[in-house]
């Protein structure tokens, strides 16, 4: 029975294990650093942390947790579960026990049957059948005895009887031994009963639920430890006032007593604490579990993000008694997520930017292409046109009758205007980008107005009266950018003519007080400055009205009138053509000059464009030498001086200046055949022009003229070796020069005008120029430029060579590099000046320059004139203009030298 | 054929514009181009080849001078830089010129490391420019071979 009981017990245990398999049995026990191990004494722990935890656990578990479990729903339900589980287990055990009992009973019955059989056999064998009836009466006892005998089957002994069978002694002996056996049997029975009682007792104690539960709880604990021991998790329970009653934290920074009984706000400070507190309260109020991510920024553990789960806790009466709270640190994840989001965002932004950029690039490319086209186009127009104008100018120097001269003058000014307009259209982009510079030149407003009208009248195809009206108080001579002003006027006038079919178109000028928009505006100051005006000089504001009696402009079209490429309506664009650029240019130009352009209009009655501009008043006493290009041309005309005239009128046909009734209308008076002759003819024309300037014979044979008039000094000093030159080289260079000219005129080039000027200059004696420069490349470039300008020069590679060259030959101009090896430009200049003053080269000799011979006669001549020396500086600190002047230089050209700079400089010093 | 020429011309224009926009060249190069005419059809190429020869020579001089560690003759380097500055300024090699200006200052300050660095930059820069201009000339050649005329490029 003992053996059976033990088996039973084991079965039971096994059953328990199966049922509670969710709690691995021995996990907790095998872990040496089991945090929850209650039995482990706190003092044993190696680290303070563990001590802490152990304490915590102890406190929480033994004092708080049972309370909690008793009072809360969860607690009671858990207990219920455990009880149920235990009951089930017990039921199961009872069932098993019963089954076992049944088996045992059955076994016993079998055993009894067997016993009987054995006894019968024994009786048969031992031949003692008479014994049976005796024992039959007490069969129960006998059975029991037999049973006991069977029980002791293992230790069964045969009773050895020495006596002879069926004797008295035999029976006596048998009775004795049987008595002994009975005694032993009784004794065993007693012991077994005792054992049974004991077994029953242990069974009772064993089946008590507390032990089971405790065991289960231990397993649960163990499992929790196993799972949670490294998890970055904080768990806690807080009461209604959000005071911690229990907390589990793997990495605590605070001790138990710092936390328990306190609220978050009392424990921590910093960002996120309030939020979490509020969140917990919210959950408590709503009674609904919820999750939230909260970033804490506390002194205690820095910046960390927690994913917090909070659920309300109810007691059995369904009253809220607090919250359970679980937090997991997700800082890294959040950071990663944010990083990802940021990356994604950046990516999107970058993509957007990229597409934007592509768009911009596309637009820029388009714009560039358009600009390029415009540039090319205007270049294509400009080149032949400059030929036309140039030839016309040359033609105007020939002997013409009055009528021819008038025609030619209009031709020139029109052509000139077209050229200017083309340039100005190109300039529009410059105005927009703010790089356009205004020039300040003196001009006569009356002449400008007259000329604009005259030009307009020349191409007039309608019966319109053009009139100009200039108030008396408008100064004779003012300073401003005449080209731009003329461009504006021409534009407005041609616009007016275009949209006027009958009546008149006119220009009215009058002086007005300074307009309000200009008061104290910095913009205006800038503009004045650009216009060459300074405050000390008298300035005057002139209002200019360009009026017509045309179709007028509807009011709604006025706002977009000054916009680029916009016309009042598509209808007009079709009917009247035009680019829609004119007014935009006008407006920008006027504003650039510090003025204002406005318009008033009435449909069918006409429009008036008004622009107000500031000008500086120029004194008229120096007006003989101040002519700008434009008035220059005007003054060439042998017409009555009209500089003070205040009113002009050009009437259709009969009122036009071409009163002879000639081919006035349209382009007929600009015969193209004449304007585009063959290159050879052009050259000849050029030569003729040269002759005229020189007062030479116009009718001389052309070839003779060319060679005869080719300037003697041209290309003479290429080698810088003084005045000796051969006939051969002369003719060679002159033919070269002419071929140059030819090519100039056949190749479309914007330099044609310059060339024309150059040709005129060549009529005077070719000046002698010395270039002092050490850089080969600079020399090469300068040489090419000089060639373009029609000059030749000698070259010196340093100051010493320069001094030597000047000693040996007479020059009209020296271009001197400042920074050179051996002897720099400044020193060389000082030596030259010293020579000019003293008439000897002593200073130079002192300075170590080896002057071989001093030619006295040249010396005398040279010493009377001051040789113009122009410095070429790189505009650095060491080559300041002040220093150049201080060392006796006359002027300076900043490097890199450009054709324009060189031209201006030569123009200034070679006359 | 015409389309081909037009395309080449467009390509040429864009290329020139890019050279200006990227700061390889400045207005002085335009000036140089305008000096070229039928009388001297290879003027630009001649000047440039002279310039690049000069570059090779001057950079070589400077490299040798800067190689004398401890006894670097900054005056000599300065003179070479000045030459190069003048030349690059004359041909409109904007970047080289800009580098030379820096270089000169470094030279005056006797800043050895700066000089060496600058020299390397100059070396790279002029070679880059040379390659770019070579491309330009090739394009010009192609245009001429295709029967077109090399367009004038208005950089404004």
C-alpha cells in the first residue's frame, strides 16, 4: 500500500505539471541572480542594485501585493483561477485514486481466488482435506489470513516441519509454527494500518491548496523573472492619487523608498513628466486602457522616449482604485523612426527642389537660347546696317547739292537710329539686370525733337501733321543721355503714328517744378548721379508729352500697356504688328534715368504719353566743342541754325522737307543697290573719303590715290629700328593694310565704325609709339589691337630698353608697363623725365643704364616737349595710379588692355 | 547639312557661354576674339598656344623654385607669378588670373604651404582651361569643315 500511495502521489505531481505547463517549473530556481528570489537573503547580493531589487520585491510582494490581490478584481480573478485549477487537480486526483482503488480491489479478488486454488492444490498435495471444513466456518478470517499471506508473497517462507506427517508431534509443531505466523501476520497488519493512517495524514496535508498555489506562484514568478530580467521595461501600480504602490524597474536609478508613495511629479522634474501624469489621470478618468509615447527630458536619466501603457484597476465593487502602468523605452526606435521620417522628408524636399531646379534650368536654357537668338539676329541686322550708315556718312562728305544732302542726312540719321535701337533692344536685358550705364552728354532738346519728327516724317505713309512745340524756358543745352531720350521719343512717336490715321502727332516740351515722386528719393539721387548730375549743378525737370489723335487706348488695357510683349489687344497686334517691346523699354529707360512715364488716353480721341525727366542745365557758351554724335550730324547740314526755334511742323507731302516732290514716301529713297556695293567699290569710296578729309583731289585715279595717300609712316617702325625703311616694305605694308581694310568690310563685324574712324585718322602723320612691356602675350595682344586701330609701334622689353629706344628715336607716345624686370616702368619714367628736364641722361647712367651715345641734336628737340607716357597697370596696390602720376606718368590704362581703352587713350594723346 | 551646321553652331555657342558662366573666361577673351580677323585668322590660337607654353614654363620655374625647401626664393616665384598673372589677364583666363592674385599675396607673405597649394591649383586650372579651349577649337574646326561660319557669341 505504501508503494501504491507513493505511485499515486507521483502521478498526481505529474498531472499538476501537465496542467500548469504555462509556468516552466524550474526556470526560476536555476537562475543564480534571481531577482524575485525571496528566500535569498538580501545581504548576500554582490551589487547594490540587486540588494535594492530584492528589498523592493520583498516589500512589494509581502506587504502590498497580497493586499492588492485581495482587493482588486484582477487579484480576485487570479485567485479564483488558481482555486479552480486546484479543484480541478483535486478532482482529477480523486478520480485517479478511485480508479486505482478499483484496480486494487480487483487484484485482491483475483489474488484471493488464486489463494484458494493454491490451498486446494496444497491440500491435495499435502493430503489434508479434513482441514478445510474446520477453517470453513471462519472463512473470513481464513481469507484474511490468506490475503496476508499473499501480501507477503515476496517474503514467503515455507514452514519446515521436521516431524513425521500426521503424527501428534507433527500437528503440534504445525500448530505452533502457524501460531507464530499468525502473530507475525497480526503484527504486520497492525503496522500496515498504522502506515495507512500515516499515509492518509500526509495525503491530507499534501492536498492542501496553499502549498500548490505557492508552488504555482513561484513558477509564475520564475517565468516572469526569466522574461523580464533584461527587458527595458518599467512596471508599476499607482493608486487613485497616482502614488506608486508598486514598481518594478530593471535599471533603477532611485531607491524603493524614493518612489513608493510618491507621484511622478514628485519624483521627476523636466519635460514629459507632466504629460505622463496627465495621461495617467486621463486613463483613470476615462476608465479605458490606452497607450502613448512620451518623451521625457529629465535630469535623472536624460532624454528618453517611453511607450507607456496604462490601464485602470478596479476593485471588486467596480470602483477605480488606481492604475497599472507599463513603460518600455523606445528612444532608439523613436530616434530611428524620426530619422527615417526626416530622411523621407528630406528626400521629398530634395526631389521637389530637383524638379524645380530642372525647371529653372530648362527655363534658363530657353531664355538663353532666346537671348542668343536675339543677339545673333540683331547682330545680323546691325552688321549690314553699319555698312549702310558708314557708307552714307562717307557719301555725305562728297559734293552734293542741297536736296541730295537733305536726303542723305535723313538716311544717315535713320540708319543710325536703327542701329541704336537694335543696340537698345539688346540693352533691355541689361537694364533689367541693372548693368546698363547711362551716359551724360550735352544735347539740344529742340534739335532732338526736330530730328525725331523729321525722321518720322521721312517714312510717313499717312496724311498726318507732325508737330513739335518747345516752351521758351526749356534750356538750349542740357545734359542727359541723349541716345536713350531719343530712343524713347522715337519709340513713342512711331507708336503714335502707328495708331493714328488722321489728324496730328506731336511732341511738347516744357519745364516743370520738381515732381513729388522725386522728393528725397534715393533712387532719384542714384539716377541723377548716373545722369552725371550733381547737386551743386542746376538741374531742371522737363516734361515731355507725345500726343496723338489716334484710336486711343481702352482703360482696361492701360495696366498691361507697359508690360513686355503685351499689346492692348490681340486684335491690335494683328492689325498693327509690332513686338510689344517698345513701351516696356521706354518705361524702363525713363525709370532708369530717374523719371516717370505715364499715359492718358481716350478711345477714338487719342493718347498722350508723358515722361518727366531730370536734366542738368549746361552752359551754352562752350557749345562749339561739345557736340555729341547726334548734333554733330545735324550741324553738318548747311541748314539755318535752329537751335532756338521752338516750333516745327511737318505736313504730309507738301509740308515735308522734301518739297521737290521726289520719292519721299516709303523706303524708295533708300536705294539698296547703292547701299550695298561690292567690296572693291567700298574701298574706293573709303579712299575718296580720306581724300576729302585731307582736302585732296576727289577725282584723281583711284589706285594712284590709294598708294599715294597711304600714310608714309604706316608700319614703318615695326622693327623699332629707327626711320630707315625700304620701298619694298612700305608697299608691302600698305598693300597689307588695304587688304586688311577690304576684309574688314566684307566680314560682318561690329568694328566697322571704328575702322571708319581709323581710316580717317590715318590721314594725319602716322604717330610713333613705343610699347614697353615684358610679357610676350601682352605684346602680342597689344600688337593686334594696334593693328586694328591702324597703328604700329616699337617694342621695348624693359625699362632699360625703353630708355635706350627713347634715346635713339623720337616718339609721340610711350605705353609703359609698370612692373618689369631689370628696370621697372616707374623708374624708367623718372629717368625719361629727368632727361627731358636736364637734357642729359646722367640720372640714367647713375642708375646703371648703359647709354652708349648721346645724340645732341635729338636731345635738344626732345627736351622741349614732354613725351606722353601712359602707364599700364594691373590695378593692384603696388601699381596704384597715384604712384604712376607721382613718377611722372601722364595717364594710365588698367590691365587687361582692351581695344576701347587703348583707342580712347590714343585718341586723347595723339592729336 | 545646314541643320548639322546649325546644331554645331548652337553647340559652340552653348559651350562658349558655359566657359564664361563657369568663370573660365572673362571679357578679355571676347576682346581677344574680336581682334581675330581675316588678316590673322589664327590669332586667338596663336596667342593661346603662346600662353600655354608660358604656363608650362612658368609653372615649371615656380615648381623648381619651391622645391628648394628652406631656401625658397620667393622673389623669383613672385616674378613668375606676376608674369603669369599678366598673361592670364591678357588672354582672359579668369580662373588662372584669380589664382595668380591669391598666389602673389601668398608669395609676398612667404607662405610656403600656401604657395605650393596655389601652384598645384594653377597647374590644374591651366590644364583644364587648355583642354576646354582645345575642345572649343575643335568645335570651330568642325563648323568650318561642315561649311559653316563660326558664330560670334555675345556673352551678354
